C-alpha cells in the first residue's frame, strides 16, 4: 500500500481539525507565527505545530490500523510480513517558515542529503521471526527492503536485481549484530525549490557522514553519534577521513553509473543562481535547456 498521506496538498478531515487546533493552542503553539532556523538560503521549520498536518497523520495511522486488524481477523497475522517506511523526510524547509512539518532535531528535510531529508521511519513486523520490540541502530537504506523481504519469505536472493541493497534478515532475527557493509551512499543531483544547497551527495561510514556540494566541491563531515543535528563540521580537523570518504563516494558514483549534473551553458558566474537568474550552475542530462522535464511516454527526448 502506497499512501499519498502525508503529502501536499495538506487536506485534513474536517472532523479531526478542531481537536488538533485545540491541542496546538494548549501547547502554546501559534500556527501563523512559526520559529525557523536558517540553513543555506532556506528556513527550516522548528516546531510540529500544523494542526491540519496532524489530522493527516492520524488518518494514515487509522487506515494502516484497519489493514492490520483485517489481516488479524482473517487469521493471517502470523504469516504476514509488514514493512512500514517513508521514502524521505518531512517537508520542513523553504523560503519561509510556513512548511507543514518539522524534522527537528534533524537538519533540513525533504530534498536535502542532511539527516532531515534521508532519515525516516522503518518498522518491520513478522511474528515468530522478527523479535518484537527490538530497536536496531545499524543504518539501513530503502534498497535493503527487497532482499530482506526475499530472505524473510524463505526465498532465494536475486543479487542481479537488488544490486545496492543487503538483507536485514540477520539483524531482524538476531543472527548478527551488524551488517557486512562498509558504507551507504546518497545521490541527489538535482535542484529543488525547497533546497538551496543544490545538487549534493553523501556517504555514511559508521558514525561519520560526509556531505559533498556539487556546485562548489565543498565537503562537510559530521559525527552522527555525537552530533545528530549536523551542526559541527569536522572537515577541517580530520583531513585523512575526509580524503577516504571523498574517494569512496566518487568511486561509488563511478561504479554505479550515477548520473551527474553538468555545467549549464547559460550560467553566468557573475550572478548566483539563487537570485534573479534564469539558469542554475548545473543541469541534469535530459533535463536541460530545450528539453521537457517530464514525459508520460517512452519517446526519446532530444536536447
């Protein structure tokens, strides 16, 4: 089941709205005067105070509950694998402070490679196989879901299909305390109106995470164990680790065939792309000047 909730447009059920409006008022939260924190040229919303958004969260929760109740009523609970996850963090940044949600204490949100954009819920339930109530700190990524489903269903792995994922089954069943994986990688080679960092990538190895800004080549380094909010850049104090992680990230992009943005022919260095300029520094191949960004057919796009 792919729920469109929670997503824009923010459209709450009217019968729930008053409850959350009263709750926000009781908590001293004013939905029209929001606190925000500057990040690059964006603002990150600092509080969960959107009553309409809360209604949508409750509606999603109710409807997931209806499915789980029905599975149980049919006597299928013991044979049903449930995986709950989100594809990205919340919509919590923009040019103003009125974003519908907040990712705090994580930094930024959807469309960023900071933790607010890539750290999201992952809950896996399979009675009698996955130990209930356990919390696993080992980093996982959405490409791990497919091989995990195969192994939990006692089916053979298909490594030619799940190239970037590993099965979480050893962790979930208590057979292992960690995965045999050195790092996980993130690639976002696009511009987005809620992200003024621009195209970027990241690699996480253990507690350390390196972020690379494609426009400038600048890198940032964070220890997520000590600094979950990514506020203390360690790049100037750990040059050897910077070199190692940068090489790993570049090698991964090369080996995986990741598409990189290329310099835009109409970019003027005298003007910053965040200001009154028609073209950004980069464009992604097949999304540049003279090429439609979206197509409903499989026709070849020239340009």
